[in-house]
C-alpha cells in the first residue's frame, strides 16, 4: 500500500525527471516546454504530456499526483505501472526505487537512519 508521503515523493521524482528530459537541447518532446515543479500544480494537459512521456495512463497519474487529505492508504500500483515508473526514473527495480523514496522521506523529516 502506498502512503501519501511515498506517493508525493514519487510524483516529485517523476516531475523532476520530466523537466530534466525537457531541458535537453535535442529532445524529441516538443509538445511542452516545462512541467510544473509541484504535483498539486499539474493540470490535465500536464498529465496528458506526462502520460506520453511515461506511457502511464492519465487517470493513474492523476491518482498518483493528487492527494486526498483524508486517505491514510492509497492503494497499490499495478505491477506494470511500477515497471513504467522504474523505467522512466532510471532505477534498477521497484525495490531500488522504494529505497530511494524512503531515504528521501528520512531526509525530509530530518531523521537519520539508526546504525545497524
């Protein structure tokens, strides 16, 4: 199950990667110049552009990016969607991505992992 914080960090990572790709001088992506920097600022056209870049459906991206303040648990991503996110972000696999996200969660909260 995905927590809101986990979802939010993945959404930020997707936007960051999309903006990196759009900044490349010889990119083949000519339909938009820049993506929003914050997931909450994304509009339908941004989800459409991200969908083209990631091959993830607009509705899935919308669920991933929009945060319901009352939800404590946000469901599980389909394995194929996980694979598409991993591929787009350039990670080795979903477990590697989870590790990166959890490290970012620790950094964000100002916590340091306990020594083993």
